[in-house]
C-alpha cells in the first residue's frame, strides 16, 4: 500500500514529512513526499495577521487532499486553525517535542535581565504581547520566512535575536544558538506547539486512515492537544489573536493552563484546570469559558477591533 505525503517545502516541514515517512516505511508502507507551496510561504513581507489567519499554511494542501492528489498532510499542529473545513479531520498527533519558546542569537552579549534593551525578531502576536507584559524593555520587529531565512536576516542586522519554538530550533540543529529557554509558567506556548499533526479528507479509504493513525498517533499528546484545541475553538482564536494554552498529563490526570493577553501586554487573563484525561474536550471548553467570563471576552473584542482597523 502506498501513501502520498503532502507537506510545505521548508527544511523544517520536510524534516517533519521525512519523520512521518520513516515511521510509515518501518510499518511496511510505500511512500511518496509531495511538496506544496502555501499562501503563507509565498507572502513574506507582511505579518500573518494581515494576510488573514485562517488556512494561511493549509489551504493549498487541503485542496490536494480533497481531490486525492495526496493521502495525508503533515502540519505543525500549531498551524492548524481551530475549526477545519467540512470533510477534513486530524487523525493523529505525533509525540510532542519540548513545547517551550526559546530566544536564539548569534551574539554572545545578549542580556536576558529584563532591563537591557535589544531587538527581538518575531511575527507572532502572542509572543509580542507576552514580551511586552514580562520584558517591556525588549523591542520587537517582524521577521518572517523559514527558520534559515530568519537566521540569515538576524545575522544581516534585522534584529539581535529571534524568538522561536524550541521544537524547530532543535530539529534543525540550531540548539547552540539558544541563549534563553522561556519558562512555561511565564511564557505559555501556542496551542499544539511541538507536535506534528496528520490531516486527511473523508474521501481517504477508512482502513488506510485507521492504519496511519495506529502508526503515527501518540495518545498522551493527542489528549493534551485535543484539550488545547477545544479551548482555541471556543475562544475563536486564529493566528492573529494572542491566546495560548498548554495541557500536560500526569498519572492519567490532565492539567490545562491558558489564557489571553491584550496586544499591548497590559492585560492578561490566565486560568488552570485539572481533570481526568478522558474529559479533554470538556476541560478545554471549561478553560475557555472561564477565561472569557473573567474579562477575556472584552480583551478579545478589543483585539479584534484593533486588528480590523489596520
């Protein structure tokens, strides 16, 4: 049985696709990797928020899933919108890498003391807003492109350092550039950060879909990300909304912590809940409803108004 694997063409996306391919080949499948350029890959001179947050990195790939040109799509789980188009499904979440954000730099004199200013490259509204909240002395500038492009721009002087997900930095072998690992209790990551998600269309053969899921899905990671995605869906937070959530499993208990922060970092709502792991979806929705009712709904409305003004 052959499986065609759709992916974006960056080195990191291809690393993820080859990681999937290796596991499928070990299970006896023939595979083919198909690279697809998305809107988010083509438009690099503006922020994700200005492009439009839904399907920026997935729309073109989903078109090929739907028409059968590929069997599965490999995504960074954090790139997946909270609600998929009709007929699409995430059937597997691979074991999660360390979910932290990290600061990397080619300079040795970066001072992470919260008062020494330097320019940090990031295009994430969550990261910018959180930095304004905890380290207001740090100036940010938008930097987009694949990881290698961002590092090149940094070295050319666009910024002094970059704020990125540890998973990508680790997978691409840039750990020697890490100058600071952001603690999870201060800097909660994006929903799904650190995991690879597998998407299919309902037209895919059921037996093939079940086989792929059994090979690639990591149950503990899945439960955590299902809780996070349930939170994201209720809050209705796309790539341009600074919301965050991280679920973790311990002794079959699932704990989720997450919230929302205003664009200027001045207001932050954050809550934490714990329950049995089988209630992942319910736990995520409970977190979202509590965040919204405790002032998050007003913050969210103000964020959307500001984004729509631009």
